[in-house]
C-alpha cells in the first residue's frame, strides 16, 4: 500500500511540473487538503497545540459569540515535564497565554490531555471528551490538516452526539491558490498529501 501512496504522490508531482497544467493541478491539490464546514453556533470551540494562527481564529469566533467555551487539546506531560514540575519549575503554556492575551478569559478555557498530541491521539481524546460531555463542537485546525483530521475524528465520534464541524484559521500561511510558491507551505502541503493519501488507502470511506 505504501508503494501505491508513493507512486500516487510521484504522479501528482510529475503532472504538476508540466507548465500548462501546473497551476491548475496544484490549486486543485491544495484545495483537496482544505475543508471547512459552515460556521454555526457551537457549545465549544476546540483547537490543538499544532498548527498556526489557531489562537487568532478561536479568539475571533469567541468574540463573535459563536461559542462560549474553548477546549485546548494538549500533549500529556512527559517525564521531563514531570521532573521540572517536581523541582518547582513552572512554564507558561504559549497557546493558553496567547488566547488570554487575545481576550479569551481563563475561566472559559479547558485543557484536555491528548497523549503524544498526534492526529489519532488528539482525535481520540476529543471524541472521549464529547462522549462524556455531549456538545456541539467546532474544531479549528490548520488548513493542510483539516480534511485528514476530520476523517479521523468522524471514525471515532460517539453515536448520538452531533457531528463535529471543522474550520481553519484564515490567517494561516497555507492558501490553496499559491501554496507551492513558498518552501514552507510546499513542504507542509506535500507532507500532508502523502498522509491523506495513506489515510484514504487504509480507511476507504
């Protein structure tokens, strides 16, 4: 299966390098990574600690009263984190600090440990939280990660709970119309395309 995924990625790259097709193919490829559901009132807005500009989007949605609570999925503490805490060392969480400075009060923010913080761990943590706290969820995730994360989340989502909605930060650097023009977004796009293709092969639904 891995050979199929790699072969598919190579075909996309070769086709994209043909000048007459380049922009059209790359715009389509970038757009297939990105997914955004209609933004509607939710009980809680959710973000992970990965991705850029998530704090800006979450704070703006909070100020617009789209949701009144914010849930941040954070990696579980490592042995190093626990040792630092034992020695009395306190390190502010950058995401939480940024959200507070952007106008989201600390009382509105809840953190949930999400294992190592990867896609499967954080999606499983969010689904578990929703099972214990049935809610309308709006997830803010990086545009390159949006479609794959939603696929993973829907596979794990508890029955009887409203399906989560997914949106992405509009201040993020990745844009479907020109993502290949920057080394950083090109790398992110190709990396996510490989992961999305593998996800589609292993979970074809």
